[in-house]
């Protein structure tokens, strides 16, 4: 019971902080000088359809990554849309920390939850970089320094993952065969912790990495495609430079008004979905305590 109370306190803390951020953003957005051309009904419908498509793909991607935890699909949908608006609103990826906590509380494995959410972000970023790299290659421009450093960092993480078994085997054998000291035990415990994390990562990506990657590509192509249609419908002459700027804004390299349109629409739809799902769940679960536990 105490565990559940702590969970509820953390839940409401994140929700109230998110509401505060939302109010601040609404005030800033309404008073900003940023102008976005009005889109017609067709363009608005395309944005809504694009957002729904993207978030359904992302929801499916995370569910596949969570396979093995035996989380029911219905519970996953509830948790996904509860954490989605928070992930959009909170800066510095704090929303991902909230998502890790919520899923970790339900599956009772915070390490597995953290690894899964981080891997989900990693695959999503890798797919985005793939699209950006393809556009840059097609356009014939050199990539910005930030993008190059990000690619190198992802390559470093992949190298670290594939090199870890050899690293672990060597140092584990070395420390076991060395003289027993206090620091030796500490190092062995650290290695064991790293191995647990590695095995959690391995259990998530085993046989699923390519599926997660291609789902991420589909999500980014759907977002890029729908926003391209919106720009064209708004009478904007679409060129490769604008596509690059939109994709860079998704990485935080640039600020682009049409990325705001997609983000705001995503926020409205995910909040609406979360409210509808939880109202519906509350009505259905009124006579079933198990349904409303651990949300």
C-alpha cells in the first residue's frame, strides 16, 4: 500500500508540473511573434491523421520492445497515453524518466523499464538520423557538426554494446584470478551490475531491433510526409532545404514553425486520448478493482 501511495504522489507531481509547463507554453505561444500560415481544413485533417498514425506506430513499437514483460496490451495503451503528453511537455527528456517509472512500477522491474524506454529513444533517434543522412546525401550538402557528433555518439554506443562481452569476460577472469582485495570485490560487483544491464538490453533487442528500427522509419516518414503535404496545401514551395530544416528541428538543432504545429497537435491528441481512455477505464473498472490498480 505504501508503494502505491508513493507511486500516486510521483504521478500527480509529474502531472501538475506538466500542467504548469503547458500553461507557460500556451502563454508564450500566444504572445510570441512567431507566425504560422493558416492551413485549410484539408491541411488540418492531414496533420491530425499524421499524428494519429505516428503515435499508433510508436505505441506498437514500445509494446514490441516490452514483449517478454507480459504487460497486457490494454494496460500498455493506458500507460502510453498517460505518459505521452508528459514526454512532449517536459524538457531534458524528463518525460522519459516518468515513463520509465510508470512502466517499471507495473512490471516490477525498473532496470528493464529504463532499458526499454532508452532503447526506444535510441532506435527512434537512429531512424531520424537515417532519414536526415539520406536527405543530406541526396541534397549534396555537408552535415552540421552537431549531427556528425550525434552520429559518432550512436556509433560509439553500438561499439560499446558489441564489445562488452569480450570486455566482461577478460576483466571478470582477471579480477577472479587476482589477489583478493577490497577494491577487487567492488570491481566484481560493478561488473555484475553492468552485466545485468547488458542482459536486460540484450533481452529487449534480441530478434526485435530491425522491427523497432523499421517501425521508427515508418513513423518519421509518416510525419515528414504529412507535414510536406500541409506545406504544399498552404501554398509553400517545398524544397529539400525546408525538409532538412524540419528534420533538424526535430533534433533540436533548429526551431521551425511547422515542427511546432505537429508538436501542438500531438499534445492535444495525446491529452484527449489519455482523458478518454481513463474516463472509459474508470467506468468499466468501477466494479473491478484490479482494473484500476497500478495505473
